[in-house]
C-alpha cells in the first residue's frame, strides 16, 4: 500500500478496490462490530459547515479519505477545487473525486478511520443531471433508494462517515420548476441521511447546533 497523499485518485468501483482498501470475499463487517458513526452536517451557503465538518472529521482518526463530489465544470470551479486540494494536502487528507458512485466508493474504503463526503448537494445535482441526459425522470423515490444504498455501505465499514449538505428548508418556494424539483429531491436526501445517521448537526454562522446525537 502506498503512502497517504492528497492527489485526487479514481476509485475502481467495478472491483470495489482503491489504494486505501483491502477486501476479501469472505470478510464481512457486522453491525455490532462497527466502531464509527455516521454524521450529517447541514447548513446554508457559506455557513461554515464544511470547515466544521473538516475539523470534526480530523478528530476521528489519522487515516482520512476526503470524497469530493464536485467536478471542474469551469475555470472558477477548477480554481476553487485546487484551493481546497491544497488545504487538504496540508491536513493529511487523501482525496478521491466521486461525482456519482458514492455507495461503491464508501464500500471500497475499508482501510480508513474517517471518510468526509462533501457534498450531498452536488451529488444530488449530478444524479439528476445524469438522469436528464438519459431522458428519464429522477424521482424522490429514486433518491430515497440511493440514500438507502449509501447508508447500507456506511454501516458495512468500520470508519466514521461525515456528510456535508446544504439546508434547503429555510428559503421560499422557487419560481422555476426545475429548481423546485431539485429542492424536493435534495430535501428527501437530507431527511433520509439524517434519519439513518447517528448524529445530525446544523451550522449557522459557523456555530454548530446539535439536532441529533452529539
């Protein structure tokens, strides 16, 4: 196994392998063997939720995997991602870019202390965009099923998993039907993950408020 580093890597999800994991066909993690917990951190844009999530995750272990769901769609996004990568490199994070296949990526991370997934909001957007390109609807039921698979993957590894998402419940109803549908689907994802998580935390102005757990 190579050294931990911050260079983005592609996970080989077809074989459920990547440089940070070991897998054997007869090795199973049962719920009562689980050491880590699942935590959802939500908040508005620029609320400080990602910084709080990073600090919290770093308290959970040294073998750290950051799963980024964003893709560099334009120059501004590329610069933003590069800035984030530089910060994580200084904080002993290994980075994987996973825009769609989160449950497979989590299942592959069997040799980590903590996974930080930032963020669910962009993951949901990516799933909806893929469905649109395939000319098929992406419903709230589809989202619930994706979240169930994701939570099942989280419960099958010993690492703690920290999710970051955007809170969509504080604003008004959007005038655009596409924006309304996105809010509906993201809201379904947030509720599903919060219900299955051990801890749920709302961050406002950089201050965490415990909604569930600790």
